[in-house]
C-alpha cells in the first residue's frame, strides 16, 4: 500500500467527533421521514459536546407535548422516554415511580391466557362450558356488596335453594321468582296466605316444593321483625361484618371455604330468630353472593373491581 493512501486513511479515522455528530444530525436525526417514526429531536448538552441523558429525556417530553407530533407517538417512544427519565431521575423519584407503577398494574384486570384476545380471566370454576347466565351472575352480581333489603332477601332465598339446585338452575328461575314473590319485597311476601303459597308451588317453571315456598314466606316474616328492631334487614346483616366486606385473597379454588366463623355466627343468630334453611354453608354462600365476603380468586378480574366497591364508605341508608 502506498504512503499517500495510508495517510489518507489515518486522516479519515481521525475525523473529529463534532464533524461526525454534525453529519449525523443533518443526515439522520433531522430527516423528516424518520421523525414520523421516531419523533425524537436530540439536543446537545451545554456542558458537554456529548449527548446527555437529561437532554434526551427533556427532548422526549417536549416532543410528547407537541400537538403537531402527538399522533405519531408510539408505545415504543413512550417506553424510551420513561426509561430515560428513570435513568436520569433521583433514587427517591425512582422509588415513587415504582410504587405508582405497581399500583397501576394491580388495578389492571388480568387477561385470560389461551383464550380469545380481550377476554378477562375469571375464577377457575368459570369454564368454557359454563352457562352464559352463570357467567353473567359471576361478572355482575357475585361478590358485589348489596345493601338493599329486597336484594338481600332475594339472594338469601336463592342461596337457600342451593339445597335442591345449583346456581345456574337457580339463576335461570330468577325472573320467575321475582315475579311470584313480588320482587322479593319482604313486607308483601310476609302477608302471603296458603292459597298463594300453593299457587307458587304448582308453578312448573319453578318446581318448588310447598316447604320451600313456605320457608321463603316465613323468612320474610322474620325479616319484618328485624326491620322493626334494627331499622332494616341490611343493618342487621352488615352488622356481623362490622359494616365492611371481608376481603379475601385466595389463589386456588380449594382454598375457598364452604363455611366461615362469621357465617356460623350469623347462621346461629338467624336460627334463633326463626329463619329456616339458614345453615352455615347456606349462609356463607349468601354472604359470598351479597358481597359480605369477597371470595373471587386474586387473579380473577372481578376481584379488584369488587375490592374497590368494598373499600367505599358504608352506603347503607
């Protein structure tokens, strides 16, 4: 190789950093087409000729606030901006962001694995073969704190039918039950006479024995006594959990109990007051449905939603 060629290559290798940066800024970062993909205007730090993290982070935040480029921002740009801010942030700011980020992730519902996109993960006892009405009951009712006397009476009556039917079969009868029991108004049901009881028992859509119908009527009479004593059935029921739902964090279906100490205490008192078909297992099922105890599994998307409802101030009137 000739000496002139060697010298020429040496000069090319010794090109100054400033010239290289100038070329890059002109040919790459200022390219309009590239800015549509990565709208990041890199700025040179005043204290150094090299690019600083703080200047890049500042440039990112400025660009994210620019209305002319807002439409071109992508999740990648936002992640890059966030990472640069965290690198240049103080340890205290990083810790604060970590707590906030953890809270956000906890509040986001988890997606169900190996299912259609957008479908939420539910408790394990909800499967692909579950009936639609049962899924709706799980998503809209089960575990939601109920404070209305009529609603509590309805859930208590439905829970009592678990001795003969499962939840799916009971829920399919719900509208008919509401119709024949006057919307589960305890005042109206308590006044039902033998003729009405026989008529309800003969309803083929319900298939209820006379004893089951009579049980619901007798329980309505007991509720009216409680209303006169405590002001409302809701006040009496919620008093057993100190007017605040019990929030459980079960991971597996096998961990969810069939009965609990609170259910046993409530069951014992209700039996003393004349209620029928209110054993600890039935009462615990009632407490789960009425939101007195939240037994959704922790990875079920309804768990965090019911917890947010449970943590509100007591809404009973």
